[in-house]
């Protein structure tokens, strides 16, 4: 029996736009996942702390303020420092294509931009989880 | 008068005949707010309407048809594009660009650190400086922002909430340096903290102290800045967060009533502060629903101000509003389509009688507006104003069976919400219980599900999609150098200024915050001494504390 995928939906930085993050959180919950929503105004430190404490499989970062090139890499760096190497990190929000390519290189698995169907996000996470090492735990 | 019974009979027959035989498209036939729409509206849908009681004439109670007797015949709405990015110099350049192209009022977008009360060199500001608005840390930045802009001739709206008192103080000081007294400046600060807790989420302090700051500003402005709108009671953000039109209307007006009550509790005369309350609504893509919303808003506000709050002056009853076309209706896919969406939304706002209008640029789902995109957005307003003929007759849709029925219905929905809010103990209690936030996130989720199930078509997104499309419009990029320069600038300011004076000013601000003195004069003094925004906010945070939200979804 496969256990539920555990997802942390997080809002890094000062950005207060939470409509997308909440819609995604609700959709993933309805798709059968365990979802923890951090709330707003999270620092990368707070996000990684929550991810480790909650022992999540996935971190979803939502940002619309343009600060993603500072904050997303910081999250990845902190995960690395804590020795967390099996958690999937995805993102969404307002992120130009040129930055998407750079973020993928740094380790963000996928960016779901405006218009992404939540069902696509849910399916992607389920697929990934099936073959991930975390599913065995 | 035609026999209403005959019409009802004929309509019934028509319905029976066509409902049986006509084909029907596979669509929801509900407004974007899930309000069911009849195929047809006829006289019987508004049979109980009384022209004099429910509509009246423009500039006369209940103001359904417009707040001024001559509306756009007398003066067009203000064309006021929300704008700001990078450094104060970058934004000043853009403001001149917009004014030269025919904009008639300014509207300032601040970057997130300013909005949240941090200076650009604060650790929390890293990566955020100048990205979604202009970086303003001090009076010096403000002076650059308004360089060569005469503040006695141009009115300015500032989208700022928790730190609104400080930005107002900066503005007053800049005007002063131009030789323009505070009595002569005109503009608006958004300063609507209740909707921050509900939707925009750029709070700093808890509700109690936040309301105190607002009533201090109201009192100060009624004495010293009489042409200033002290609050822009907003529904825009509530709608952007996903609410329905009825929720936008109801929650905004409920917030408005809460401010009126706060002003009265603070001992202010309603007829002194109410004329300077203003509103800010969204204009979403469901055309007629929006027009109905604005008309209902005017009628409800006038009625309640008169009957519930006992306002005697006509000016206290007028719901004056700014409108922004719906950012959340725009798509990242095929961005040129957004020009069309914005045009329809702008038209709805004009047909609804707005006093001021911002039209979104086509690229706003991708970045802040480029010069090319914002020019088109401004031209959209100018074409409505000068080519369509729409502004030349007041409230042209009045009497439409559909529009009047929709106006009545959304008014009814608003009152249903007022009752709910009352039963919860008022706006602040309802906020604490997450009432508004849950309504909004439920509505947003319902809407998303409609789209994903293709019950509602979004052109270019779930239908008429172009695979692998290339973005062929210029995209504004913020140079990371902006942050480096601004950080250095604010640090240099702190070494150049009279730090003893700043210390004394901050100390007296702290004492005022602890006591009951009006905060504004202390903030103005501190601003003049070049205390930074972050420093003043830190003083207030230490006294008032910080708000923490319990997140729900």
C-alpha cells in the first residue's frame, strides 16, 4: 500500500499573493496528498525547517514578486547543507522562461507557470513519487 | 402603462415554446460569480422598481445613475495608471512618459520591502528591491520620484497600506519643498488595512493599532490636508484573490462601514471625514455583472450613510471610486489577447460610472508593463473617452431589464452578506474567524475547477491553445544593479544626516505611539529629519506588535 505523498506548499519572501498556492494546496489535498501550507512571508530558512520537521516528499515554492532567483537557490542550498537530497522541489508563479531554464539547472525539478492545470501538477507528483526513493520509506 | 399580467403570460408562453424546441450550447450560463443567468430579461423582472426611489437622477440620492449631475459631460474619469519599478529615478522617468502621453493623474506602486515596512538594505529585502514597484526608503527617494512634477497641479494615488502614514508624510514634505502647502495637495493613500487581513496580505501591525493609525490620519487630514482621500476602501484585491462580484461588493462596503464606525468611535464628525473616504473596485471580464455591481454600490453606500450613520452632507453619501481592470483575468498565453480583455473591462467601468481608471497592460502576467504595453493600455482609455461616444450620455444602460435586475440582485446578495458579518460580530471578528478568507478561497477553487473541467473557457489557456508559442512582445527586466545602488544609497543617507535629531524624532514617535497623541505630526517631523521608513516602522512595531495570520486553505 502506497502511503500518501507529503507536500509542503510554501510562500517565500515578502510576496502576499496566496491565491495560486491555496488553489494548488486544495487540489493536491483533493488528489489524495497530505498538504502542509506554510502561510506567507517565509524565509528560505523557515521553509527548509518546516520541510525537515514535517518530513515532506515535495516542496512547492510559489512566488510572484520576481525575487525567485534569490530565494529559490537559497532553499536548494539550505537543503543541500542539511543533507536532504531526496526531496523534490517544484515552483510556480511569475517566473520568466529564461529564469525557468536557470532554475532547472540548479535543481528545481519543474516550474508550473500561470495557466497550469492543477491536475497536471498532481499527476506529475504522483508519477515522480512512484519511482522515488522516498516511496520506499 | 402596459399590462404587466399580459407580458408575464406572453413570456411564459415564449419560455415554454423555446425551452422545448431550441438547441442550447454546452455552457454554464452562469456569471463568472456563479450567478445563474436567464436567457432573457423582460419588464416583469423589474416590475417592482420605482424610478425615483431606486434610480433617481445623477448627482441625486440614491446616486444609482452617478455621483455627479453631469458625470463625464462635465469631466472625464481620471486616467491613472498604477506604475513604479526599480529606483525612484526609473519611476520618475516612467511618470513623465505617462503624463506626456495623456495620463491625467499619478499612481505609485511601491516595491515589497516598502510595502512591508523594510528598508532596502534589510535582510528580508534581498532579491526584492525594485522588482514589483519603486524602492522608497526615505524622503530623499520621494523627492527624486516626484522630480519636476508639480504637486499643486497633479494628484497622486499611492498604493500603500500599513506604512501609509509614512508615505503621506514623505509626500507632504516633498510638496513643502516645492512650496506647495498641505492644503493644496490632492491625492489618495490606499490605507485600507482591513482588506489586507482579508486579501492583499501586506499587513504589519495587528488590527487595533492599525485602526488607530487610520483614524489619526483621518483626523490629521481633515485639519491639514483637506483635499486628500484618506482611505481607498478596496475590493480590487478581494476580487483578485478569487472572490465573486457579490463578495467583492459586500466585503468592501462592510469594510467601509467599519471605518465609518471607527471614525465615529474616535470622536470624529461623520460629515467631516466621510466625504474623503473613497473606493477602489475591480473590473472583471463578466461585463454586465460589473456594471450592475458599481450601480448597486452607489445606492447601498448612500442609503446606509444616510439612514444608518446619519450623515447630513451630500458629499458624505457619495461613493467615489477608482477602478482597475482585472489582473487575474489576464493570461500569460497569447498576451496580446489581454489588450482585448482590458478594453472590455475598461468599458464596463466607464459604463458603471467610475471616477478614475487604471487599465492593465498586456504583459502584466509576465512582468511589469513595458513602455509599449502601457501606452496601448492608456490609449484604450482614450479611445473609449473620445471615439466610442459612451461617455457622452450618463448611465446609458439604466432601464435595461437585465442591468436593473442584476443591480437589484447583487444588492440583495450584499445585504445577505452584511447580515452574516453582523452575526459573526462585525468585520474584525469575522476576519479573526477566517470568514472572508474562506469565502474567497472557496470561490477561487470553484472557479479553478470550472476551468479545468472546461465548464468555463479561457481563450488561449484551456481552448484555442497555441503549442510552443513564442513571446513576441518586449518584457521589462529589472537590473539587479538597482538593488546594489539602492542599498548603498540608504546606507549613505544614514551616515550623512543628523543622527541625533533622528534619534530624538524617533523617540517622540515612540512616545506618541505609546500614548494617544496623533501620530501624523510626529511622523512628518521624523520624515523631515530623514528617518527612514524602516526605522519608523521598527519604532511602531516595538510598540504595536506584529500581526500573524493563521493560514487556511
